């Protein structure tokens, strides 16, 4: 961690994204409230939220291809500059079509940004510092997840929707300034002849096919995303069934999850070094902890046991997320890193959307317990996948850095 504190490029990227991430979460709450106030329809709000996830399927890979063809720092600057302008467009949008168009374009730019950011980070730090760098990023994200929505709600109540959108725009401008000061990532990753996009996609499949460890971890992450989508859809409804919660259960549960993620990201590197655990073994144990914590949450009838269970699930998610990103960054060649990250983004967000849709269907058609059982079913698949990692045979695994 000390080396990271002396790494100017990493600190610039990390600080800029912390500011813009906080602004994004603030505007996330403000935007959803604004859409509901303008149109007065829960169905439109739900459709708007789901629609913002759809671009991931296409623009994750597109962003990956761009990140391997053009300078990654330039992509980040362009994406943040566009988002700074487009978020203000909601202040002038009047029709339903304009709201959806702005939401879809912003979501598409977000996915291009994520692919470029994931491809750039390994070029800023050494291989040994990747895990601490991912831990720092994940911990910051967890804190923002708690503070951003709360700040967004307070700003809307105390001031106006305009203040929320203006603040988010300013946060993107801050990110542009910090990224402009980064010295790495000014050259394109690939300097050779470019393949057609569909041929490059075949290279990604071939890459995963030749690296069973990465393929195995990606499959577990995909199952996790299915469960997370189902879980997050059922959680607000489930929270209302808890006794002695006084209507605040949902906020407490979300906060406990984020706090668990923070703890997991903080502990992953000391755990790996202290016990000399293999990365894959620690990842599998974290997936099992996450899945069990999520599943047990739905079996609690009182708030405090549910908070403990969801905190444990968050710890597992924090550990597994850091390890997955670290292994992916360490084993992916620089010239393919954007495409690989873009493909993972597409798969994960699509899986989350499927999980949400299935869980939402159960919520409308069946009692609450059936919906939570649907989410738990996906979680059990995660447990089985995590357990299978202990029995997986293959090439010798490396220990955690």
C-alpha cells in the first residue's frame, strides 16, 4: 500500500474516480426520483432503470475494442467530458423518449469508460501492487455506495434536482482534470494491424478457452451476478416483512452490505499473505461466504440477524471482487485487456438484468417467499460453483501476491 501512495498516476486516477463516482451515485438517486416525479409512474421508472442496463451487452465489448485500439487515457477523458454535458440534458428533457435516449446514451458511455479504466489500471501499478490497488478501489466504491445515495436524497430535499445534476457534472469535470495529468496510457495498446471486431471477439473466446482458471472464475462471477440481480430485486420487498425494523430496514441492509464489502476489500491482501492461500482457494471461500450470507438473510425474521447475515455476504463479495479483478489483470495480455474487460462487463450486467427480471416476475406472480427462494436458488448455484473450485484439477495454481 505504501508504494501506491507514492504512485502519482494511480492516485490521480483513484481520486478522480472517487469524486466522479460519488457524483454518479448522488445523481442516480436524484435521477430516479426526478423520473418518477415527472411521469408519476412506477412502471416507467422501472422500465427506465432496466433500460439503462441494456447497453452493457453491446457497449461493454465495444468499449473493450476501443480500449485496445486507442489510447486509454484519451478514452477516459472523452467519456467523462461527454457525461459532464449529457447529465445536464435531463434538465431540459420533456418527453419520455428524450429521457430514455439520454439514459441509454449515458449508460453506453459508462460501459466504454469501465472497459478503458479496467484496461488502464494495470499499466499504472506493478503486478505486485495490483491487489492493493483493486482493494483501494473496491473500498472507495463501498463507501461511495453508502454516502452517495444518502447525499443525493438530502440534496433533493434541501435544494433541487438541478443541484444534483450540476454536482454530478462538476464531478465529471474534476475527473477529466485528474486524468489529463496522468502520464501513462497515452499510447494505443495494440500497434499492429487491426482485426475485424468479430475476429477479435473470437480471440477473446480462444483466450478464455486456453486459460481454464480464468474461465472458471468468470463462470462463478456470472452465477454471482444472476444471484445478485435476483437478490437486489427481492431485498426491498423482503425488508418490509422484518419485524421491529420501523420502516428503515432496507437502508440498514444496504448499508450493512456495503460495510461488509469494505471490510472484505480491506482484509483480502492481509489474509492472502498471512495464510499463504492460493488465490483460487481464497476466491472460492469468499464466494461460499457471500452466497451463504445472502441466502441466510432471507431466512431471518428480525432485523439484527439479517444485518449480520448480509454483512457476512458483503465481506465475501468484497474479497471475491478484488481477487477476480486482480487475477484478470495479472493474466491478461495488455493488448487484449480491453476486449476481455469489455466482455466481462457485458456478461455481468446482462446476468444481473436477467436475475432482476426473473425475481421481479416471481414478486408479481407469487408470494414473497417464492421470490426470495428464486433469489436463493441462484445463490445456491454460487455455493456449488465455489465449492467445486476446491476439487478443481488442472495446472498448479499460484499463491496470492
